[in-house]
C-alpha cells in the first residue's frame, strides 16, 4: 500500500491510478522504454555502417 499524493488515501502499491480520486501515478516503466529506444538507436548506428560496408564489399 502507498499514500496517494493527491487525496492522501491508502491505495494498492501496484495501482496505476488512484481508485479514490483518479490521480495517475508516475509510471517507472518510462525509463525502461527510453533505454529500449537507446538500444535500438545504438543498433541502427552500428547496423547502418555495417550494411554500407557489406553492400560496398559485395556489390
Ligand atoms: Zn487519490
């Protein structure tokens, strides 16, 4: 359980929205999503030169 910062009522710790007042708790998964996008960006940064090199070598 945790306290809602909006209405100060005890709400389930895993609740995304306060059932009393509708306050939306910050979602910690946003950081994970940003990391995933960073991973994709890094993959693209490595994949594009590699593809260019492969095309130049075999083409
Ligand atoms: Zn609330």
